[in-house]
C-alpha cells in the first residue's frame, strides 16, 4: 500500500508572529519557516507503517511556493520515499485555501492511488482544520480526524480520535483520510546521513494548472489586525493578598 | 436569509450551552432553523431557546455516534433551503462542516469570533496572534462559531418541532467505542471558573491539588498540553490552540509557563491568575494577578483560605 502525506510549509511554531502595520497580513519575509508540526506527526506515522510492513511507499506532497521544496526534503530526510511539489503561488504571503488544496490533492490521489492519506489535523498558520475533511468529501472516502492512535488492519483502519468528551474509536474502510492529532506519535529527528540521502530522492515538480485547479481564494482577506492586548496586571506578594484582591474584584 | 444551525448533541442530549452560543451568532445572519441529530427530547430542548424559528429532528441510528459521513450527507440534503449553515466549533462540528462545505463546493469559514455582516466575519489565525476579517464570495456560507466569544441565547422560545428525513448511511466508517471521562465538575467550555495545571504540577497524583482548588471554587479543571502529554490529565482537558478555547470569568493557571499555544485558548478570560515559581514565566505578562510561589505550598494554602 502507498501512503500519501500532504505537508505544509508554515511559520515555525516558535516564531513570534508580527502583524503588518498596514493591516495587509502577517510578515513572513525572512521569517523561519518549518513543516507544520501536525504534518511531521503524519509523516512519522506513515514511516512507522512502512517500517511495520503495512505500507511500501510514502509519498509527500506540498502545495504553495517553490520554497516548499525544503519542507518536502525535510520529510524525505525523516524517511519518506519521494515528493511532489505543486507550485501554486509566487509570493510567500499567498496562502492556498483548504478547498483548492483538497482539489489538487484529489487529482494527485486519482493518479497515485494511495491506500491511505495521512495529514495534519490543522495548519498552525490559518488554523482552518479543514483540508483532510474536504479531501475525504471530494474523494467520497471515509475520514478519521484528530487521530491519537491508528492501526491498519486488512482493508480498514481502526482509529482513536481526540474529541471534546474524551476519546472515540471508529473503524474506517480503506482507502481513507486520517488526520493526525498531537499525541499520535513523537516525530523522529532526521540523521545527517539521511539528510544527505534525501537530497537524491526524487521530487516531481508540478503546478496547480497541471491539475486544472483554480486556486483563486473564496475568502477575501479584507484586513488582518492585532488581537486586543491585555492590560498589564500586578504581582501579589502572598496567598492572602491574592485572596483579598480576588474578593475585591468580585471574582470569588 | 435562512440559517441552518447544527445543534451540538452529546450522548443523546442537547448540549444547550454550545448550541445557545452558536445561536447568538446565527441569529445575526437570519431566521434560524435548528437541526438536531438525536432523540425527540433533544429537539424539544432546542425549541425552547429564544429566537429559534423551527427545529428539525433527525432521529436515526446513523447519527447516534456523530460519524462525519452520514451527518454531512444529511446537512447537504437540507442545504438548498439555506444561505448559511452554522455550528458551534466543537470537535464534532469541526469534523463534519468542512466535509459539508467541500460537497457544496464552498470554503468553510472556521472558528469565527465575530459576525460583521452576512458575508463578512472575523476569525483568529496564527494561534490567535492575528485576527483576520474575511469576506466570503461563496453563495452559501458554512461557518463554525468560536463559542467562547458569543453570549448564550436565552430560553423562552417555543418553536415548532418537525422530523427531518434521514439521508442514509453509506457505511464508510463505523463506531467502535467511546471513552468518556466522567467527572462531576462543570464542563470546561461553559464553566465560569477554571483551574488549570501544567507540567509544573509534576504528576497525576499531584494533579489532585488542582482538583481540590477547583472543587472549592465550583470550577472546571483544565490542563496544558505538557500536562496532558505527561499523563497528568486526560486529553479533553487540554486548553489551547489545538485544545479547547475558553473564556471564563476567572482562569487560574498553576505551573503553566504560558506558551503562545496555551495562551491561544485562554487569553480572553476575564480575570487571569498565574501561580508559578519562575518570575520570568511569560504567563505573568497576561495575568491580572501573578503570584511567584511554589505551587505545592501556595495551592493548599489557597484552597484552605477559600
Ligand atoms: C502545534 C502545537 C500545538 C500546541 N497546542 C497546545 C495547546 O493547545 N495547549 C497547550 O497548553 N500547549 C500546546 N502546545 C505546547 C506548548 O508549546 C507548550 O509546550 C506547553 O503549553 C507547555 O506546557 P506547560 O506550560 O505546562 O509546561 P512548561 O512550559 O514546561 O512549564 C512548566 C511551568 O511550571 C513551572 N513550575 C515548575 N515547578 C513548579 C512549582 N513547584 N511551583 C510553581 N511553578 C512551577 C515552571 O516555572 C514552568 O513555567 C502546542 C505545541 C505545538 C507545537
Ligand atoms: N498547501 C498545502 N500543502 C500541503 N498540505 C497542506 C496544505 N494545506 C493544508 N495541508 C494539509 O492539510 C492539513 C490541514 O490544514 P488546514 O485545513 O489548512 O488547517 C495540514 O496539516 C496539511 O497536512
């Protein structure tokens, strides 16, 4: 079985986000970019399935600017086999919406015929939490989102999902789309020899046009603003003082 | 404009708080029909919410476990009558709404924090470090609502309740089991007071200190991701960018450093208290009252003095 893993290049999760003063967006020029943390988890899970003999090839896809090539290389260094880079934008500030991403991924799935797609549950830049569900819909496949455990058993997958009330386990027929939550696994670091090897692994270069997908946004971003900042508070010297203050504020 | 509001149903009961908060956002968009996928009684409960024009009840085994595929098919079958499809941004709705949107060939608008007009909304991005105002060009809007930023609609309604036809189940997935954490404490997303513990609490046993303070205050218990990952607390207590988003009257963060991913889930709380032994901890930058102390001394003392 082949596993397809879509990986997104996003601002590194440790970087402090700066909103541009003119309201036109977030400053991404000369900012450290990394693979979306959830996607690292998805890549790790796919590699583990391959190591366990449940899959024979792990293919990565990234859609966006050409620099997303680096993101694919990072995943190849972890152990994935090959990549597909779909260039769909020139400017690093252009975000391709989940619906357009899902349409491109559908076209790739039609070509590649994977038995499983594992992706992140959420991109930490747009915080949409949508692409996996959209892809499953377009393919007419079942979906298992927010996975914290995944077991491939024959022609189905048993997935434990992190839901509001606790955990839910479902069984989904393959092929299916699974989206990874934080506790699915802990991704490995790429070793130096693997980073070198990854440079030689094949990466196909495509464009959104090759798949006939219109990536024009459906949601126009009118403006981007800073969230309201909290007023600086005060330090209290003791538990007694804390209790007094909270009572005075009517909080307890 | 006509709005279809997908009610939150858990274990066969209407989740009134989440539904009533999303209803407030939905009412700003037009006349609201509430779709309840669950028993008749849950539908009748929804009918008592103020400002509901009609309730549709889909009481079918296919919807009992909130599986995304049959639910999405049902919502899509009803979609022609509505300009907006809205739901509270719960894990169930986040699972199903993007699927609905893709089937309708529209973009989903996730986690809105404000309604500007029928096609313009605000939503937090980058873990709440920026707020985007987006205008949808799609004919139909599919929207999930960040419940922590909307007041719950009140009671006093008496809307008619009708049955909705099932849209069947293609059997792409099936339910195996639920592991629900049973606790007598208030639920995180509707609690007025929350006491949250982080890695600093140190162990599952020590987490009882958090519980003891919570019980004294009638509060819900929350946790940072580090506390959940370390096994101190179950996953459904995680507050943050990728956990639950809360905005209680009082949030007490104990042994939590204040990473942006955690702040994303609680920085709209009315009053924030931080107890941390490190005076440099970033949580103090958002706290109204900060106490630099060892939690193992401060927590029992605080619980004792309340
Ligand atoms: C993609 C992604 C998503 C994430 N989503 C979330 C999320 O939703 N929610 C979330 O919380 N995190 C999330 N995180 C993790 C986040 O980045 C932090 O790692 C996490 O919040 C840290 O938890 P913590 O504050 O409990 O632990 P730490 O950062 O280790 O802080 C522990 C604190 O306890 C204090 N302490 C220790 N001992 C004592 C004592 N005896 N008395 C008093 N204080 C003490 C220390 O001074 C320290 O400040 C996410 C990370 C990523 C990459
Ligand atoms: N441009 C992209 N390229 C590759 N994968 C993507 C892209 N956008 C989203 N994804 C995948 O979809 C997941 C969810 O993203 P989102 O729906 O934007 O929150 C991510 O974790 C990725 O696995």
